[in-house]
């Protein structure tokens, strides 16, 4: 009987410890969620506007790690290559397409621009600035329409490399909306799989494989932080920079400097570049702890 009481006592103590640990973890999780929901000042050192050429209404920017240059798209359908200090290198006309974001595959060097009205991804040769292939994004996921035809449209794109993925990685896109009502257009980021390696067709389809709803409006730009393996979202209307893990967990919200922010990219060298609709390309020394 004595041994039985000792076993029961230790069992009770073990259950109590487990419950205490569980409650502590829940409290820590809630504390992190609350902290992540409160915007704080973005830690940075201001470098300033680097643009030395006229770019009308930039809508996206990406850093090309192989060429050590920046590529910028504008609302008129033009693609610009500039140096990190803003000197113009070349300019290409992409047939007047409504380009709203641009990204780079760091392994192959190909550029990918997203077209707002068509919900399409263009594969672009960085040497000639010509379109090689086009991928139409299927608007649905598990029978539900996520990207509404005639809606505000896709406004942001970034490629996340993955050597274990058959296509070399996946794209993330941001759907823009100015309304968070349940019946309104969705403010979401979607992971999209595109047959980059498995197809040579000039036109093919991209498939949404998962998505996350955001609690803020006007997703206007997307970047990828290789150091923290997280997505970097910007919102023009709310002047926010948001860090989002690829599992959907929101890590931080920062108050973003500048105005009319339409695109963001990180060069992996400690600098962040923000394309503004007023024609400026802002360069910041990134001081976030990662």
C-alpha cells in the first residue's frame, strides 16, 4: 500500500509539472502573438534615394545576386537594370504589361515578373530583357476562388529557392485588397508551384499549394530574408513591414519609413531597397536582429 501511495504521488507531481509547462508555453505563445501584433520602429540607417535615372512609378524591385545589380519594374511595362548606387545599365519594354512585382531565381539568374490583371508570371532573360515563358496562375485552391478576376489583383512576388524541390523552389505572391470584410476580396499571400524544370512549354500553369490570410490591407511588395528564412511583406497604405515565417506565423511588424512603398528586396549584404511609386529607390542599412 505504501508503494502504491508513492507511485500515485509521483504521478500527480508529474501531471502537475506537465500542466505547468503547458500553461507556461501557452502564455509565452500568446505573449509572442501580442508582441508581433504591435508595430515597432524599423531599426535601420538611412542611406537615401539612390535612383539617378527617371523611373516612372516603380512597382517592384529585386536584387540579382549573380549580376550584383537591381532590377526594377514600373507601371508602364518597362524593366530597368540599375547598379546598387542607382546608375542606369539598361532598359527593356515588356509589351506594356501591367507589371506589379519582380523577383530573381538566385540559382539560374532568370527574372520573374508578375502581371496584375492576368495573374501571370513572366520568365525574363536578364541579358536581353525579353520574355521567355509565361505561367498563368490558377485562381482557385481546393475549389475556392482566391484570386478574383477583375479584382485588385496580384501586387507582389518573390521566389524562395529550395534545392530539394523538383522545380528548384516556389513563388510567393501577395493579393492586394483595401477591404478586410468577410465578403470582400481576400488579403492573402499564396505559395505557388510553377513547372520551371518539369516543362519546356512557352505557356504553362502555376498552382496555389497553400495560402495565409493577412489582417492588414494593401500588400504591395514581397521579399525573402535568407538569414531568417522568412517572408518580408510591405503594406503601402499602412506603412508596414511585416515578417512572416513560411508556416504562417507572423513574427514582427515594423513601421516603414518613406511613402508609397511598392516593392522591397534584400541584397544579403545588409541592405534593404524599397521601390516607391514617386520614382525613388530608397536604400537602408538593415539593423533588424535576425
